[in-house]
C-alpha cells in the first residue's frame, strides 16, 4: 500500500472522531492527529482556526488525505482516497 499523508483533526469527546482514528489504525494507515479540545489558550484557538480554514467550518472529525479534505466519519471516502475508487477492504 502506498504511503499517504493523513492528518485527523478531532475532539476527545467525539465518538465519530474516535471511530475515524480506529478506522485508520485497523487499515494499517499511518496518520497524524490532534485533539483540538486538549489544547489550551492561543494554541487551541490557532488550531480551531486551522480546522475552519481547511474544512470551511468547525465540525469534527476533519481528515486530510494527501491534501483532500473529508469532514465527518466517511469510511467509503477514506477507502477511496487510500486505495483508489472502487476499492474494498481496510475496514
């Protein structure tokens, strides 16, 4: 499987965020993530602004795969971005 650049912006209290991270773990895809609500002060505000800039809002989870943004828990879209359109598996 080719390497992909994956970043997940999440909240610690968001079950869809947890499911998103688990999906990538189960698919054996390396990813970076930040739990925005675990930050404080200026760092938290800067990250919230980054999420808004990337996704057009402050909804979670936000997953960026090779520069493509997916808002929400959308395993079919994750699969398509990771393995190509029409791919199955990894879930």
